[in-house]
C-alpha cells in the first residue's frame, strides 16, 4: 500500500514495477494504492479491521510493504532477511493529541504481523508468482547481456576507428610494415585454427 503521489518512486525503489499489479480494495481510501503480485495476498491483508484503521489514518500512511523475497539490507541484520514487513508512517507534530493518532497504526502493524505470520499462498498462486518472477529475472539477464554486447561492439569499433586514424597519419613505408605485420598475425591465427581442427 502506498500513497498515489508516491507510487512511481516506491515501485522503482522497491523494484515492484514488473512484479505487481494494482488491486482494487473496497474500503481502501482513494489516496492509497494497493500493489500485489496476487489477489490472495491483498484479500488476506485487507480485513474489515485493517481497512477501517487504514481509512482512519490514511494521511499518516506513506508505505506498507510486505515481501517474502527481500534482497535489501535491514538494520540489525547481518544479511538481508527474506521475509519483511515494512511500515513507513508520516509522524505528526509532537503534541499529545497527534501522538494519540499513532496508536491505531501501531495496532495495525501488529494485526499485519498476525495475518502474515500464518499466511500461505495456495500452490497455484505460488507457482504463478514464481513463474512471473523467473520471467522477469530471465528478461533482465537477457537485457543486461544485450547491453554488454552492444557496449563491447561500440568499444571495438572505437578502437578500430582510432587505429585507422593512427595508420592514416603514418608514411607509406610505415603503413606497409603494419599491414605486413597484420597479414602475418592473420596467417598465424588461421594456422592455429587448422591445427585445432585436426
């Protein structure tokens, strides 16, 4: 759950863009958006009690985030824990009345802890979520590989262009020596290829 105005930055920061879809939750304030990789998760999270508290405190909620595939560091942990419940609230001015508004939010965090301590996706939903996550990882790896190959081709082309420019600055005699040297190198390479085939 995230404020609509924070939607873009949150999906980028938490890498949710391709993994989740916006879900309509009846009773959720319009200023908030629910993103989930499966409807089972959002259906389990948004009970009448949680929706009521969220509606009452909507202006204090910046982000409510649950994941079982965390990769980010968490303070107090040597390595990132896989399962994370993260709550980001906008703290009001420090008056007693304003602080009292935070009490329902603290109760909300405990409600979500209770809900997700026992929650399990159905095998079908879990398989679908895993399939989507794996497709995204595959796409990302392919894209990175293509970008690396493009970068390597560009570097090679730049190097060849510089070499060509350097050769053009040389005298005819120097060029002939370089061409002869390159011809010998190519012949040697060809011979090595033939030896490997035998």
